[in-house]
C-alpha cells in the first residue's frame, strides 16, 4: 500500500496492486511483470533469488535499464535513416553516462569488479575498452583520467569542482544531453524528435524545480544556475 502512491501514474496497470507481496525478483516477475511489456527485460534479471533489499533493488534497476537501453539502441539502429542518425548518439551518450555514474556510485559498495561490469550498457562509445578501464577504477580521479582518454568526453570534467561557481558532474551530463537533444530538431522526417521533446520537457521541469527551491531557500544568487535549453 505504501509503494503504490509512489508509482508514476503513466505506469499504472491492474496487476501492480500485487507488488507488495513480492519478496524476491522471481516473485515480482511472476506476480506482476510476466504479462506486461517489461517481461522480456525482467526475465533476464530474475535468476537471482536474493531478497529485495536496498542493494539488490538498485542492482536490479540497473540491469533492467541496461537491457532496455541496449534494446532501444539496436531498435533505432534497425530503423536506420535519420532516426538512427539522431537517436543512436543520444542513447550511446546515455549508456556512457550510466556507466560512469555506476562506477562512481560503486566506490561506496562491496560490489565485485565483474558485477559492476555486468551493469554497464554496451551500446555507448566507451564500449569495450573504456568500460574495462572503468570497472577497475579505484576513485573519482581515475574515472576522470579515463574519460579524458576519449575525445567525446575529454572536456566532460571542465569546470567541475566544489567551488561556489563550479559545476557538478551531473550538471555537465545534463548540458551535454541537452546539446544532443536539440540537434534532433535540425533534421526532418524522423521519430527522434518525439523522444527529444519529452526529454527536454523533463529538463525544463528540473529547471523549474531548481528555480523554485532557490527562491524558497532565499538563495537567489544561484537561481540562474539551471541548464539552458535553447
């Protein structure tokens, strides 16, 4: 009962009411997911019978997104044409962003190197060499050096720091994502424009929340530190 109000309304379906009874990934799959469009992605992740504690839920979430992202990438590639030209770079960037983020977040866990590598999407520009470097990274500085080896991410950490005027790595990711998404509107007769529109709306929402929080906290000197779209 506590979980249902937290679920996104666009993802509501009748079987979701039984989610509270699931105690393992296998139970969650057979009780809730088996007859949904998520089943092909979820079936690859239900072999582990571990309890759904916080760590295992996070691992499961990353495995699901990895499967979804790779399938989406190759679907766009199969479509070909302008849709592939627009969407594949966007999804490749998202894959690399997730790989970098997973690596950084893993420093505070007991995950094995091979387990971390299994969470990396393999449709990004860091695959395969960059992902092998990332899985063996020991700290944030090493992740930074790895990113600087690849031309696409050479300037990713430029301006990132802890100072009052510095940006966070997340900010830089959002800025790069917005650049790729706006390029979708420079092409014609493709499906990528719909994806880009929705993702830019999400960024617009984040900007509004940021501005509102700055005003509420009387921190108006940072109110303009949002991610510009156009």
